[in-house]
C-alpha cells in the first residue's frame, strides 16, 4: 500500500493498514504455548478471516475495473495491471477478476463470502452455475431460488461436492423443467466427453512409457474400479505375502495404482480384444534360447525395445510364449502354405523379421501393415515366408497400381517409380 494511503480517512484503507500491522505482530508468536483448543479455534477463524479478506479484495477489484485503473499506466486491462502489481500472474488475475464481476451480480453470494460463511471456491461454483442458466426461463425467480439453495448447501459441503449438486440444481428448485433440461445437458456432456476423449503416450528412453489421457466419467470410473481391485490391500497381500508393510495403507498410493495398471494390462485376454493387422493384440518377444534359460541376458520386443530376460521368463510363465524358431542364419523357418491369406503365425513371424513397412523410407509399424505376396498368389506364388513382405496400406495399394514400377533391393526393401 502506498505511504499516503496508510493515513487515509477511508475506513477500508485504515482497516487494511491495521490488519497488516496486527498480522505482522503475530509473526514471531510462540504457537507452542497455545492450548489445543486455542490452536484449533484460531485455525478455523483464520480460514474464515481469509474468506472475508478475499471478499474485500474482490470488491476492490470490481471497483478498480469500473474505474479502469489499468488505463492510467497503459495496461491492457485491469486484470493485467492487477496481476503485474501483485505478481500473481495474468491468468490468475483474470480468473479472480471474472469472479469479482460475477459477485457484483450475485449479492447474496457476495454477502456470504464477506461474512466468512463460504469460501472463494464455493462462491465460484455458485456464480458459475447460476450464470449458465438459459435466458428463456419462464419463471424469472428460478435463478434467485437456485442461488439461495446452493448457499444453504455450501454451509455443509466442500466445493467439489457442491459442484456436483450444482449440475442438477434445476431439478431441485424447478422440477417441472429441470429434469428434462438436466437429462439433455447430461446426454450432451457425455457425447462431448466421448468425442473429445484423447490419450498420448510415448517411451521416455529410460525403460518407461509416459502419457496423459482424458476419458468420459463412466470410463474413468470403470478404470478406477479395475485398478482399485488390483491395488486393494487383500490382493496386494496375496501377491506379496512376505511384505505386509506395503499394503498397510488404506488408500492406494500412486505407485500402487501404477503397479495395478501394469497388472491389469498383463491380465487382459488378448484373444478377446479386436484384431490388429490380422492378429490378436499380442506382443511378440524375441529371445535366444540360451538367454531364456540363463540367469542373465536380454530379449527384444517386436518394436525393437529391449527388456530383460528375467521379465521375458516371467511373462512366459504367466502369459504364454509365442516361439519364433530361427535357423542358423537367424532366418525364420517356415512351411509352405496352400492358403491364400497369411496365417496369424506367419503374420507374427513377419513382424519379427520386418519391423516396419518394407517400402524404402517408410517407417509404418509392422502391426499396422498388410501382408503382401511378392509373387502373386493368383500366378502361383506361395503363401509362405519367402514370398511375403509387409507393406503399409498406402504402399500396398501402390504396389498393385499399374502406374508405378516396383524395384526390389538386395536388402529386402522396395521402391516405386511412376512409369513414363
């Protein structure tokens, strides 16, 4: 606060100045000398005091915006000036300014915040809810009744549970229209959540995959329940009978949930999943027989990523083993096939020897490629490994396109050139 404003006659300026002074006087107070009752009561009252101070702060912000105080120093807007002056950052100042403007329109909520009866988070939930009401409500008293109902509920609820209730407040205060509107809104929310669902994941180069996702509420709850089943203390104790310390906590830690996610993926029945590239969504592990039976060694996934031989042995015991029988020159042994389409076993074999599309310069992964006969099956070509190559959908179409000439290279790759 500026020096001259400390001696201002306005009660707000005097109250702020005195509050600074009184709070500063408690900085070195010996809290250990307080009784348990004093500590608990002071903590609750300090929280209520914070709400009242924030209410005053938001009132001042709204007044500053009405006066466009940021214009005097050339700021873009009042929120930008406020964020710069208080070092709270422009996005945070913008959010608080929006709440300040909303409280200007919702006197009951502003009054409850000023009294310390609710928190800023409660106030944001209430104003956001009421402001989203449509303008075509037949009864103009509905917003007022909804605000009053939410204020009463806020006295006994935390902001998160209040937000859940706020989504259906119309059903409570105006059931004649609320039930239908809430049902439509919920259906719209579910459609949008499913349409906007996303997931990203990538290896971090240190033996892990990292990712983020956003999925609808239903699917999030389904995943949570599955993981909790694996992370539950009884299940953990059954898996690790020699280590009871890890399962003592009641709420699973992030590490336990991560371990549960891994176990869930290991137990998914691959034969029940949709096929990918003509195969069940199985992961092929390549390992030398000597490494498989020795104490040390390593294996390789079909993507080229390495894993330890011990992990490969464990997965072989629990998930079954798909053997890839190699000849002396590491060539996959194969029997000629009379069928036109390549079998699942052959597709797995191709994925182990041809990691990507065999077109020169293409890195399309093997599991998304098509199996192609080098010598056409219609012209006597056999459906066996020596006559097979993997091509991505684009290059598979091109190899059958008479406009292109195909060149086979010694390393097994193919390239295409437009015929002249």
